[in-house]
C-alpha cells in the first residue's frame, strides 16, 4: 500500500491549516507556497477536504481555509479517507462476496490484519497530535492547540 501525492500533500495541507488554527483562515496561495505544491494542485485537494467536512472556506479579504472541527476531533484516518478513499489492500477485504475462497483463504486473513493495523494507527493520530509533534520538531510553535 502506498499513499499517493494526494494523500501526502493533503495531509500536509491539513497540518498547515491546523498550525494556523487560532490565527485565522489560510489562503490557498500561502498554503501552496509553504507546502511547495502548485496552487493548481492544491485547488484539486481542497474540495476533497471540504466535502469530507474537514475544512471550510471563509470569504473576504482575509479569507481562506480553516478547520471545520477542533483538531482533537480530526483523525488522520479522516484525512486519508477523504483524499485516498478506502485503504483496502485487496478487493475482498471491502467486499468478501467477490471471492468464494475468503473463508479458507490464509492470504485474506493476512491482508485483513494489515488493513486493521493500518487503520488502528490512522485512528490513533489526531490533527492535534500532529501539531504537537511538529511543534516539538521545531522546538517551538507559533501556537499550540489546547
């Protein structure tokens, strides 16, 4: 399993927006520039995050994008699911009816275990946790999430 650039860049964008959560909306241009991604590509990611209810747009001179929920309530899995869709390693995990061998298939059990472990990790990280980790890396932070 491999995250696409959509998943990687979109997660970084969400972290950027969270780092600026208390400062106000983040403009698309600033977001793209800080993440070293083209505005055009960022324009492709933002709607996916909006539809998932993770961010919202704010109009006006100081408009841009802000989190739609508290960073403690946004799990990494929410972000990845919004950008990548489901992380099923094989079709039979999502839909066991696609294969008549599921009940006796050892590889099915392995793929299912991998899927479960990935989701356990994605569910264990919130956006607030990611902000905290980023702040530790920088050894300071312009803001912290209470």
